[in-house]
C-alpha cells in the first residue's frame, strides 16, 4: 500500500476565492519535478535527453548530486546523500510533482514518456517496442560495464583486477559488432537510441585514446565500427543532446543547495509502505 509520508500544505488547502487564478499561474511557472543527477556532461545522460525529447525541460529542476567526487575531483562522498529518497543512494533519482520518488533511470525515462508533452520515445507496442527495449537494455549494460571498468581504475595500478577487463571487453566488442550490422537501417529516434547514446558516449569518453585501460580494444572504436560511429556522430547533433553534452554545468552545485532540495523533496515524498 502506498502512503503519503508528508504533504505539501498548499496542495491540500482549499483555494480561497480570488486566489485561484494566482495559484494556478504560479504553479504553471514553477519547475515541479526535481532530478538528482551527476552533472558530468562528458557523456550523454539518458534522462536529460528524455526530458527534452518529451518537452518537459521547463518542468524539471536539476539538482547536482555527487555520489563520489565533485566537479573539481575532490572526494565528497556523503555530502550529497540522497539515501533518504532512494535507499540505493544512486543517481539519477527523480521526484515527481505529486511527491512520488522514482529511481533507476529506466523507470524515470518511462515515467517521463508517460507524461510527455511532445514526442513519445517508446513505440506503442509490437516488435518495434520490444526492439527499442532490447536496445535500451544493451545501451544500459554497456554503460554499466564502462562505469565498472572506470571505477576499477580508481584502484592503484597494481591492485586492479585484470580479469574484470578481460571479462567485460568482449561483451562490449560483441555488442558493437551487432550494432554495426544493425544501425544501417535506423531512422527514427526512440528510447533504445537514447540508451545506446548514453552507453556508447560513456565508453567513448573513457576509452578513446586511453591506452592505459588494460586490454582496451576500443581506443579507436570509431575507426573499427565506422557505421556505428556515423550514427553516433549524427545523433549527438540532436538538440536534446546538445543542450548538455560537453557543456559545463552552470547552476548551483553546492552541498547546501543539494541539502535544501533533498528537504524539499522529503516534504513532498510519497513512498511505498505499510
Ligand atoms: N542502473 C542504474 C545505474 C545508476 C548508477 O550506477 N549510478 C551511479 C553513478 S554512475 C551512482 O549513483 N553510484 C553511487 C553508488 O553506487 O553509491 C540506473 O540506470 O539508474
């Protein structure tokens, strides 16, 4: 059973006559959702692309959240805690305007699509839908593998587990072989493409020219898989990508701002419970 742990007073108080128009106007101007995410724009963020493709750019406030290191590379673990909202303590985490807290990017993008004001990213049904979901799963796995390898690189060189790399790289190169075959026929842009863009762009930022990565077969991935690279370069031009990709985050990224937004989210939070 779902229970509301706290409510926004303004949402439950009956509007006074004469105040109604003002209330409605204020609510329209306000960003009503909060997205806790890591503002590293060296890769394409699936959730940011979905926000813009679905026409929700004016409805979502971005809250920079650093699970490990901040933009200056300093360890800030714990200062940007979101575990009261998401027990996994992971970004991205979204609070919707009714206070519902959603986490795992796959869940967030599907929610955004369900309330879309513009494009739908999920094909309605049939083979197209399941093909999009398959590519989303592939992109998310490539992303997870690349993150795993990147985090392994935080260990001292001698302490890195080489078998992790020899286990993960073939999964990535086989995926790229499959995608090189498939991508010729791609024209529409759906949630599968968004997932692939996130995974490939993270791998691109981590692997390109980086020969210090053990067993790296992807240092020149764009030369090895040219059709996939052409699709990647074209997709990067989409406005929903350009709005953030490779652009520094310019808002408030302080721990104080973050705390104030966690408190705001908690005041509205709805979570599952007895
Ligand atoms: N499968 C998850 C992955 C999210 C994820 O791994 N987030 C990392 C940053 S890239 C994180 O927040 N890690 C913090 C932690 O593990 O404590 C999703 O797609 O949302």
